[in-house]
């Protein structure tokens, strides 16, 4: 017996550790295997370059392939102006005119200082191979106070990470329906975009291009709505999924600190679908390239927003379908004459929207009443069930249901009509009590951290005959 108790305690410790550590361990591994491989040694990977004159392009392509295989994708254009324009149109990140006494390299510091420096170094070596001096022309310089071209990363982070946090906190707004939540997200996104833009403008970090506020607004909307839509489906794994998507996978592939074309190929593919990277790409187009290349990244952000709306709608449809199924089941139960449920006169309480799944306790459980010693689970919900004369109702069924209609705990009252439960999630809970020959009752209560909620019930007897009108039932909550 002692050995069995020790094994049970050992399993309990293991489960507790697993529940406490899985999220930080996942975050640690994600950052270890995403940040380091992506950023530890940036170098060109399929960097697009336009070279004036086909013969020169072939010569440059051979020289670049010899120095760095797979590092550059060279395209021949008609002349110097076409090479320069390809950079401004964002078809390439560099243009090279090498058929002259002093070859010229066209670059854009707006694409990132690290990329500009890498291109300058590589093409200086190419020019030196022909004993010529390279002239570097910046066709899209950044603001004077943004010397490294990384400021957009920090502003985009300010518009995206708080958006994920906003979605998390709105999950706790259990009195808000989906429409109110979406309106709240839109309002906050508008405020964020205006404040962020004018802060950057006032500090001299970004150019005066007000249309950028539309991009930042779309970014906040996309992240917050997508996170809100994911929450009901990933449930207790929501923090890991959301942080994985919007922080771990997004920051190293954003192109803010290191240009996307300097990342390994795998991370370049990830970057194409991440909201943060697409927002930075769109903002660069707005601020420094007269809107070139803005449409595609904005469409990606819109897809994220649309996906969030679809998920919210799907969750609503599934919950409505489940509610209809439960209503049909209750009707069928009434027709059979069974009483373990709500009758036509029972109080119907509309359940609030889902609460934050990150706050759900892993193992809700019923507890023996008055048997909680030091180190043992403490009840977060307790109560007493009695009849109108004050006598305890023994063996009454007590069921605790969460806001999604999931049964968390089912127990029965003891000799004194008392019950207790622990491990329940914070938020609104419905407590259903029923006993043979008595009207069932349901009450809703708000469970808060650090506070033991109490729900007492008075069950009235059910008169003989199915269609007899039930007596008035009352219950107390504290």
C-alpha cells in the first residue's frame, strides 16, 4: 500500500512538472533552433541582381558563382538606367553597370545596411578583378536617424506583439461577443497605428508618408484577429502556438535586422507568410520606394485577418451546433420522463464567450469535503445542497460546466449535503445540481484566482405528474 502511494506521488510530481515546464521548454527550443540558425552567419542566398549588358551579366554571374555558389541570381537588363530602375521597382536589390571605366553599383540602404555592406564588398572584389574602382550609389537612402535601416523592425514589433497580447486579454472579456471583440481590436489598432506613426515621425525615424498607418493598422488587425481565432481551437496550447507564430518564427525571418535575402533558403520561405515580415516589406515600399512592391505583402496580411475571421465564425458555428444538439437531447430526455436535466420551467442561463484558455487548470477534480490538510489540494468551489426545510440533500449530483459547455467536474453531495472541487479555471462557470424527485437548478458564478467561490442550493420537490407546475426554486451564491 505504501509503495502504491509513493508511485502515485511520483506520477503526480511528474505530471505537475510536465504541466509547468512544457511551455518554457518549447519556447527555449524554438528560440534556440530558429533565432540562431537564421541569424548567426548572414550571407547572400539567391540575392537578385540586375546587370547592364548581357555579356557583362554573364561575366559577373561567373565571377559571383565562383566566389559564392547560390548566393546571387543575376539578370541581364538593357542599360544602366534599367539596372538602377530595377532596384527602385524592387525587382532586384542591386543593379550593376560594369561596362564603363568606373563601374557603378546601385543599392538601397532602405533594404538594410547589412545587405548594402555585403553587396558593396562583393562587387568591389568583382570590379577589382578588372582593376577598376567601384562607385556605389544609394538610390533609396533611409532617414538620417535610421543609419542601420532597422528602425522599421522595432515599430513593426510595437504593432504586432501587443496585438497578440490584446487577443489574449480579450479572451478574458467574457461579457464581450465576437462583434464587440472585433470592434475593440479595430479601435486599438487604429490608436496604435496613429500613435506609432506620429511618434516615429516626431523622432525623425521615418519619412512623412501617412499611408503607412494603413499598413500598421492592417498588421495589428491581422495578428490580433488571427490569434483570437486560433485560441478556441488550440486551447491550453494557445500561448505556445501564438508566441511561436508571432515571436519565435516572426522576428528572425522579419527582414528587419537581417535582410531576407541574407537568410538561409528555409527561413526565406517562412518569411513569405509571416505577418511581421510582410508588414516590414510593405512599410519599406511605402516609405522608400514610392509604393513599389506593397500590394503583395498587404494581401498576405489581409489573408491572416480573413483566416482569423473564418476561425471565429467556425468556432461560433460549432458552438451553436453543439447547443442545438444539447437542446435536442434535453427534449428527448423530457419525452422519456427522466428528470436528470432541465425541464421546461428551469432557468436557462446564456453562457458567456470562452475565457482565456491559458488560465485553465489542467486537472479539475472533486474533493472530499473537510478533508484538506496541509499540502493537499485546496477547494476553489464549495457549497451545500438542502431542501426548503434546511435538511441536507444527500447524493445530489453536482456538475460544473465551463463557458464552452464542457463538463469539468461531476460529484455528489455527502451526508451533510456538501460538495467541493479544485483545479477549476478562472472565469464564468455553470453549476448544475439535480436530485431524484426534485427540480434541478443551475447557477452561474465567476471564479477568481485566490478566492474560494461558494454556491449553495435549495432544491424543491417535484410534484407528481409531468405537467404539474413546479414550485419556485431559489439558491444563494457567495
